[in-house]
């Protein structure tokens, strides 16, 4: 418990104020990072706490959500949760929190990259539980929304990272050909100049070649 501090949040849906746990920076012990940016920690995982769930109305959101326009549609679709998600969270509770935010993001038509990110985190949390089927299911949904994001005209905040994730998720679900297409695009596109993403794309492409 001593790993957490509490941050005051205001519900974007009903306006209620509540306190939600966050992991103190001094208590974060990173062990390793997977090739799809999933970070493994010893002890508390700060990513478990990126979603806030309002104890009053059950609305789930992150710092990146926009205040919902169609409030009535969301209110009909959600209920206050019976579990307390404002304090220390197990992996299972983090999954419930993210599923709640995902439901609200879908109802509120949030940006595709936000929806994709929630699915990606759900894939990671299921990886921690060694629940391969759920991991794959969520990776595929993340991929679907990252692809929608690049097809829509909206400006992407971080196009290189989105392209990389599309390549990397394709690689993880066994679509090597499509993965290579995206890694090649990152390496050859002069507009992409993120050295980390370019290096990681080369490494993944190399891994696909080596596995053949
Ligand atoms: Zn609320």
C-alpha cells in the first residue's frame, strides 16, 4: 500500500470528485521491456493505474480521454462497479478497470489510438497471467484500431510508433509478410526520424528473417 499515493480526479461523466491510486516513482522497479513496449515490473505496475473508475457512476477513463459529448448514451450503458478500483489493484482488477474504460471509450467514440491502447494494455495484462488466448484476442483488436487510426484522416500524434506497433502486432500474431511491409516502411520513409523506432524495426525484421 505504501507504494501508492492518491491523486484527486474529477469524473468526466458525472463530475464527482474521487481519489485514485498511483504508484510512487521511487517504488517503480522495472525488470524488462518487451518488443511491443510492455514493461514488466517487480512489485506494483504503474500501468495498472492509468485508468480511473468513478465510484459514483462507474465511468472509466484515462488522462487522454476527451470529455464525452453523448453523455446520456454512456450513462445508459454503464453501472457503478461493486469492486473498489481506487486503491491497490491486482492484475485481474486492472483488467476490470481497463475493460470499463474500453466500454466507455467505445460508447463515447473516443479516438482510435486511445481504444487501441486500451486493448494493447489488456493484451499485456493477460500476458502477465499467461492467458495466451485472451492476449491474442486483445492484440488483434488493438491492431484493428491502430489500422483504423492510420486510415482515418486524423493527424496521429506519434505516427512512427503506430506504424511500428502495427508491424510488431502483425509479427506476434503470425502475419510476417504484413509485419515486414510496415518495418520496411519505417526504415525507408525519410519523414520518420525516430532512431529508436528505426532500430527496433530493423531488429524485428532481422528476427523474422532468422526464423524462416
Ligand atoms: Zn462519475
